[in-house]
């Protein structure tokens, strides 16, 4: 018989007896309601100084490079938006409001006429 072979007597030994395993217990987790304590105040002061990019979009159009290269002083670019339509106010490229252009102290501004609801803003994030 070779070294790697093991002689067997032909009689099979039964597998060792195992004890029955205990049934698993259901998991229990602490309550999330805080045990009836008053909710903690929501303090957002720590984010109030974060800079945001605010853009007022007057309109847009698509051009081919040939048309772009032909532009010069006095050229007019026709936008897709109609005169009198509300301008869009974007914060970090997300629509948050619409409004109309006004002049305040010889500077342009925008008067908000429609602010997007919080639910609609959350949907934009998806």
C-alpha cells in the first residue's frame, strides 16, 4: 500500500452525533421615538454661511460653430424664451423659482413670482 493510501476495514462508522441547534430568537431593537422625550430643535446655523451659485436664466438657444464665429458687435441672438415669460432662478443649477426682471437703483434684479415647493425641489435631486 502506498504512503498516501489509507486502509479501511470496509465497515463504515456512523457520523458523530450532533446536538440539535437552538432556534434563533427574533431580533429586538431600541425604539426610535426617543422614549417620549421632546424632539431636539433643528439647528441649521452651521450651514448658513455655505456659498451657493445663484443664476438667473434669461433664455437659451442652440447654434452651430459657423453661426457662433459669425457673431460680432451688434449681432442679435434669438432666444427660445418669449418676451414677458418668467425668468428662471437656479441655485447650483437646480430650479428654485421663477420671476420677472426689474430695475433697482440702476441695477437689474428679479422679482420672484413663483417659488418651487420643497417637495418639487426634492424630486429634482433624484
